[in-house]
C-alpha cells in the first residue's frame, strides 16, 4: 500500500510525501483517520507502535517513486516515507519559490515534524544526501541515523555547472515514446559510457506525456537553479557536525570516488563505509539487491 500525505514546506510550498506499507494506528499521526487495528502491520512493532521512521530523499531530477522498491522493503520493519522535494515529482514547482539549500533542508525538517517521524533515519541519494547531512548537522534532535548515497562533499565548480547546462540542451525533447526515453538515457546520451538499462528506466520514471510527446515532470531551469546553490561550495564542515551514526555508500563506478568517500567517513564523528560493485551513480537502481545488502546491517542497529 502506498498513500500520499500532503506536507507544507517552507514558504508555504505544498509537498507530496508517500508512505509505503500500512499506515500506523489512529493517534500515531496528527489528523490520521485510518482507524484502529489489533494486529501489527508492515512498519509496526509488536504492541501497536510504529517502527522506526525512515525518510527517503531523492536526488536532483528524481522523485519519491524512485525509492519504491527500497521503501517497500523497509516497510517490513520501519515506517518508510519518501518525499517529492520542491520542484520535483508531484510537489509544487512555483516559479518564484526559493530553490536554495536552506529551502530543501527546511522542507525535509518540516516533513519529519509534520509526519511525526522523529527521531528519523534519513536516506539520501546525491542532492538528497547533501540535504540529509545538512539537516542532521542543523537538527541533531530530529535525526538518529543517516545514509549518504553517492554524493560528494567537495566543490564541483563552474565547469560542472556549464556541462549540465549543455547536457540539458542536448536532450531531444519531446520524446515520441517512453521507449525512446529509455533508449536515449540508457544508450544514446553522450554521458553514457556503455549501455545502462537501469539509467533508462530511472529517467523514464520522471517523464510525463503531453500533447506533443514525453517531457520531464520538472523544469530544467529550476534544476539548474537548484544545483547552482551547492556546486560552487565544499560541504565538509557540515559533515564534521553530524553526530549520529552515518553510512557513506558509493557505487564503484559512481561519481563519488573511493578516496573522497573514505575521507568523508574519516571526518564524520561516527562514519561507516560501504561500496556496491557493478553500480554507478544510481546505486539503488543499478544493483537493488546489493544496495539493500549494503545498508541492512547499518539499519539493523536502529531496530534492536
């Protein structure tokens, strides 16, 4: 079961959160009208208490549904919620809204508080991971654990932003069919070194059909505006302020190199390291079973 819960982000932006598994009993969430139950359900511990809360944060251009397989697996022992961040998925995309680091962090903070997830385990991919460790540094009272998936702490620089601007312009929009989306992002995209069907599926998930064909559900200009708020800066200082246990996960062929990942683990007060073979940047899409195996021992520490 998946249900949508509306969350109000900073500046009044409406955000869509998606809970996987059966909802907690009446009274566990303010305003919840699901009715009582007598038997423990998915994400609920014996005695009727919901399992430990987990909030999943997608990366730039992603959406909550990218986390669906992970969240369904998590819902067996946790209360798993994935958030469509501002400008993404089914959340609002106001032209004049703030697309700053602070806004994304405050949105995640609002989601945790409004959904009653604290103290939460945050799982973030790429941009979502950066949001996760910045929130953990800012509000240690809200975060009991953190998983960082393939996000660098170093500054990426102006050249990286220019490459992204050129890349967006290269998209052959609109795509005639979803098969064309899968083929371009999985094979024909100049950024693809070898065929990658999971990458094609990842981008097919963020397309919607209009009168002239298939286009992204997000505004590429908003994505560039979002990205420019972090690419010019390094984010090591916030890592040193994260006090909860933290697992840094990288794909062997991802964007986060081993040396930088291990340095991130070193500067984290309670850092741990894991890597997934035969995976690129989209670790949880490329190798879902190996991804789950990498994070399960870490998560087990929050359900004992």
